[in-house]
């Protein structure tokens, strides 16, 4: 596709209430990211229509002449696309509610992307994402898949191991973490070293004007920004000191697990039920024909700065900028304590050929390395189970994960969750 003709952007899962934020980002970068056509694809007719029509009004309000097409046809959406943005939720929010409400019956944490809830979401999602990748390979072989579908790192690794390499995984956590540290240390030139897996990451080195201030920042209580979808902890300062690094808010499910489990039990509603209410409020707002921009209510979801991350990546790929983005990519030889085919979340230089991991400062923090090695083995087995339906691999994933571990408990919970999700698990035998 030439620059004069403009780009075709396919948004798979366009009925997501986050999509207006994504379109807001494309509007923001319209001068250097010319979009000829948006394809809004979703299998949910109601949400595709409501969200898509708001997005069209947003484009018209800003006098963008990009063509916008709403479709339920995946092939139509991805054919000849330049970039395919995936943001799907297999089973929609009712499946998320199962992920969050079944595990507590077994004394386990129910969470969307972490622990056994995240495992089950991956099992539902991997077959669908591999199918999408197959259609992109057939109909748009030069396209990149920009994956926001959670658990993002696991899904990206599964698609790569399925044989599709032109995929980059994204999350809004890295930009929120690095930005919040900059806000807490506003003076001088600041550089940070970030490493981890998706939703398991740390800023392990901070320099101000070339001086190492990591220990000083930790003593002063520098921490990551809170997230709307994670209950706050009173222990963040102490945990940061023990970890020896600024940590992702998602790590509180590991570091403060009993508090998180108790919060889930005491809250009366799981996060999925809250999101279902927020989603219906958003859809009601989106249905108002006078609304031509994203509403503030969207900020109550956990995807703050989602559009900035996604659209900046597309911009840097298209414009061959070499700019640095923190994304989920194949490890290669970046981290010598992990395997080359493992997907990691690190800073990368972005050009038209993809994302290229930058050299990392030596990681002397054995706590970080040990946690990454352990959870990465869980992710490898989760991918294996998701691709093959191997229940032994599923149990291997669970018994190694710090939030599960016990074989009997894991097996019982797995059996119920597999049964509850049977309609979305074609790779398993029932």
C-alpha cells in the first residue's frame, strides 16, 4: 500500500468499548498516519453497531475522510490490510465472570489475566487468535498483527509458536509505569531499564542525569501508578524495597495475594460484573447520536492510555522511526536466562520490519530473574495446552504457578473451569 493511497486498518473485536479511544488516537496522529479505510469487525452485531457508529461520528466530527466499514466477516476485514489490531474477548464478559468466580470456591484467586483465571482465558482465546493469524497470513501476508488481546504475552507467544511471526503484543502497563515514575522524579534527564513478562514486570534501574538513583528512589517510595481494575495495597512501599525494583501493579496479586483474595470475596461483585455494568453504561452513552467523542466514563476501565500505545506503535512501524516502545516480542538472545522462543516484555526499537529488543543492562536482581523463570515456564505450558488441548500440560502450568501450586486443588478447579468453558475449547476432548 503506497503512502498516497493510505492504510487499511482492521480492528478485530471492534465492539470493545475501548475502540473509541483507539480511534481518538488515530485522529490525533492523522497527519503522519494516513488511514484510507477502517474495518470494524465483530461477531456481536449490537456492540459492533453501537461502537462503530460512534467511531464513524468521531471521524466525521474531525473531518477525517477515512472510509469506515462495519462487518462480521473476518476475511473481508483483514483482506489486504496493513495492520490488524486484535482486541477480542472469547466468551465475552460472562466468561470472564466465570474465570473470577469459580477459582475462589477452591481457595484460588479469580483474576482476568493472572493465575487460573488468566489460564482459562488463554485456553479460550488461543484457538481463535491462531485462526485469525491464519486468515491474515492468507489474505494480508505483509500485515502486522498488533495484539491487545489478553493475556497479551501468552497469546502473542502462542500465535508465534503456531507459525505466525508478524505479531507484536501490547499492554498499557509499561507506559503507565514509566510515566508515573517520571512524574515522581520530575527533574533532570531520566532513564529507566524495564524488564519482564506481560503483567509481570519491573523497572530495575533508574538514572537521573547519568547517576544511578535506583536505591534512592526506592527509599523515597517511588512506585507505579495505581490501576482502576486492581484493588490498592497498603504495602507497596515495603514490597518495592523487598523486590528492589518498581513493580507492575499486577504483581500485587503475587506479593499481596491473601489481601487480594479477601478483597475479591468481600467486594460482593467480581471485577467482571463491575465491567459489565460499566460496559452497559458506556453503550448507552455511545448510542446517543449527539456524542462525537469518547466519554470520561471510559477512564473507569483498566485500559488507560490504550490508544496511545497502540497507535504510537502503528505510527512507528509505518513511518520507520526507530522510536522506542515497550512491547511483547520474541526473546532471541536478549535474556540469557530464558529460551529464544519465549516472549518477553522489553524496550524495542520500532521500524518497518518490526520490533527489535534493545540491549539490557545486566540484571543482578535474582528475585526478578527467578520470578520470570518460574512464570515463564507456566506460560510455556499454558501455550502448549492452548495449542493442543493437553490436560497434562495444563496441570504442569498450574502446579508451577505461584498462585496455584497444589495439584489436587488445581485439578479440581481445572475440571470445573474446562466444563464451564466447553463451548469455547475445541482443542480439548470432553
